[in-house]
C-alpha cells in the first residue's frame, strides 16, 4: 500500500553530481525511516544512506563527505545529493521506506540506474 518512485539517475562523468529523489505515496502515515540502497553487478545490495523520522542519519563509509541525504516529511520525499561521484558509485539505486508502528514493513522503489564514467 506504499508506492515509491525514484528519479534523477543517469550517466555522469567522474567528479560530477546527481540528485536522486524518491516520492512515497499511499499509506505513508507511519514512515519510520527512508533511505537509499544500491546494488552493483556481482555485489550485494548495500545501504548508502538512511534518515529516520527523528532526523538521525547514517551513511556508508564509502560515501561520507560526498553524499547527503535529506527528507521533506510534508512531501514524503527523500533526496540523495551525490557529489564527487566515482566510477565505483555505479549501481542501481533503490529507495527504501520502513513503515509501521508494531509490525514493520519495508517498501522498495523500482530502482534507478546511476552510471559514473571515468
């Protein structure tokens, strides 16, 4: 009952920037956290950044200082500003939302491709 739609992916040269957006719709009253994960070919899906409803933020070590996650609670939208992109950032990026008070559910977007060329 929650739908996540990502946008903003694309092809960018190393050192460039992209801004990803993820809009949540549907039953979004109890979003505990939203975040971004990525999965490169042959790699496990990994957490890139997450932000809780209380504002706590977590980044993967590999993106600290380069990526910034933010959230517009009124719009149920989370953003990922990606600066100083590196080829190793190339992956499909997935938006995630954890929703629930007692029983918690994870919802995923369809993914958006980010390709960083060298």
